[in-house]
């Protein structure tokens, strides 16, 4: 009879380079995904400043787009409907900032107590906004809600508008 010999397998001889290649490949893929995520987040990141911070750091507000928050100063809004632009002043009680915006203002803008403007500060000290957001001034106040007894019959006639 013929004898068959089984070759001796040396452990780890070819496994090392293969494992190293898989590890390096996975590392480079994860690194590439991390760089893509970091790059996409950098493009959408906005720095928020109060008016006091903006006065202290005018260089940042003039070089990059920032968000400025403040209250809408009363009787300062001038809307030009022909050019679809607006001028208004933001205030925090101490500091004021004139803002120029080209676009349609939010519906709640005039009644708003707080406004956030996104844009850059010009060399003339006027903030040129590319986006304006207005905080809705209404808040739920349970004291102003009319409560009815559960024994009272309500009206569900929607045609009356009640």
C-alpha cells in the first residue's frame, strides 16, 4: 500500500501578512469616512454670538458667517417691498446693531421679541444678513385659557367659526 503523508502546517506563517492587510484596509476606510464626516460638518457649522460678543470680536464676524441674536428694537424696521429688502436694528439693552437683509422676512418678525440673523459684519458696521429667523412671541399661558364645566354642552358647529 501506498502511504500518504500529511504536510506539516506551520501556524501563523501566511496568516500574519493577510491579517495585517485586512487591518490596514479597515483602518484606511474608517479614516476616509472620518475625514468625509469632519469635512461635511465644517461646512455647515455656524458660530452663534450675542451682540456683546460680536462687539468684542468684530474680526470674526467680518471674516466668516456668524449668527447674531438679539431683541428687535422697536420702531426700527423699514421694509422695501419693491426690492424685497429690510433694515432693522437688533439690541440687547446695551448694544445695538443695524442689520440689512435682502429677502422675505418671516411672518412673525414684526411681533417678535427675539431675532437671529445670519451673515457677515461689513466694514461700515452694518450687519449684512443672508438669513433672518424670528422667535414666535406667543407662549402657552394656562391662566388665559377658558375652562368649562364638564356638564356644559359645547358647540361643534364649525361653520360658525367658533
